């Protein structure tokens, strides 16, 4: 059966600006570190995969001296690990507060995929506790229980390296040709493509202007039908998927066809009915 693997931050919820950034800055304040990242600065930091890795970008000789940090690399690693543990606690508290909503369409698409027998997973370089908190927020506890989670330091190299996706594929015993990854950033897309997966992109707060050459589909969001009604806007459609007002599971199944060409629905990976939109309303008519 096919598999759908979601990235976490920016895909399940738009968490970077209103979740991770304030959590980093609150952590810096608690530890008395002489830094506060602005929105513009953090827009560059998100290109670094992994929270600890973002923190380590601070560790110039001048910063280490100004902050009174130890020069010994092992001691510095312990400091960063402590900062990151506290940052994860602050971040998961923000998520539990419910102040950051799930992104449109993620629960609908996942519910349709689960109903159709697809394997579900999340692959992220964020800490596992952070990922699980967002997953439960976005999917609800019942659906979240059907996801495999691959997160944090299970691999050494973070995105754009393909390691986290390759690890997920290996652990789940998957054929990469049967997997669609949903990403929001160029680094995430490169990781998925590097592992041999098809990749659909839903742009997020910091990634709208990135280069997504190589993605099979790029949209502003997966969208949702009424009553939620968020209409997706297609930014790139090299395989001529032509989704309607919102992306449905059948659209993602097209990405797994040979070469992405317009084969018949009957030859595509199984979905729950040829145009199944999940639990939220009737399908839109496909123009092809």
C-alpha cells in the first residue's frame, strides 16, 4: 500500500513564527544569553535543520566570550543540550495551549489516507516531544495513534540530507516509489527527493519564495472545503495534477504513477473511491 509521510513544522501547523521563535527567545532570556532573534533573523535560521543546530550557530568566539560560556567543546555541547531541553518544554507548552491551529487539509487528507489503508508517518528533524505535540494537535489523538514518528536525533545529518526519510523508509520496510512526502521548505523537499520519494510542497510562513524545482506539486496549502473553506492556490504543477479548490488524496496518488503521467484512476494507488476527499464533504470534479 502507498505511504504518506508528513514533515512537521510548517506542514502540520505553521509553528515556526508563533511557536519555535518565541520558545527560542524565551529560552535565551531564561539562560541570560545576549541574543534575541528577530523575525527577519529567524527567517534565515529556519534554513538550518534541527533546533540544537540552530542554537549552535550562535557559538562564535565573540558570543562564547560575551556569554561567559565554556570554551571546551564537550562542555559547550552540554550547554546547548540544556538550552534545547528547556526550549522544547516551552514550545510544547505553546502547542498545548492551542494557540497555533493545524494547517488546512492535513487532518482531512490523513483521515482519507488512513481509511484507504495507506501507511502514515511523520519525519522531522525537530525534537520528538515537539513533533508528537504538533501531531496530536493537528490530527487529534485517535488519528495520531496511527502515525509512525521519526524525529530528532535518530539520524546525525539533518535536512536537506535525505537521512531522516531514508531511515523512515528502511524502518517501515517501504518501497520509496510508493511514498509521497509533504514538505514546506526547500531543505525538506531536497531531503525527500534525495531519498527517492515523490514530494508535494505546501508553502508556509517563511518558505513562500524558496525554489521548489523538483517538487511534483507546489500549493499554498492543502485547502479545505466548506464549512472551513480554505481554497488552495497552485504554484507549480509539473505533472499536470490540476487539483481543484482543495487537494484530495487522489491528487497525491497521481504523484505515484509512473512518471507522474495521466494514467487512469484505476491504475493509481488505491484511495477510498476515485475522488475521495476524506470526511469533509463531496469531491470536486477533476478536469481530466
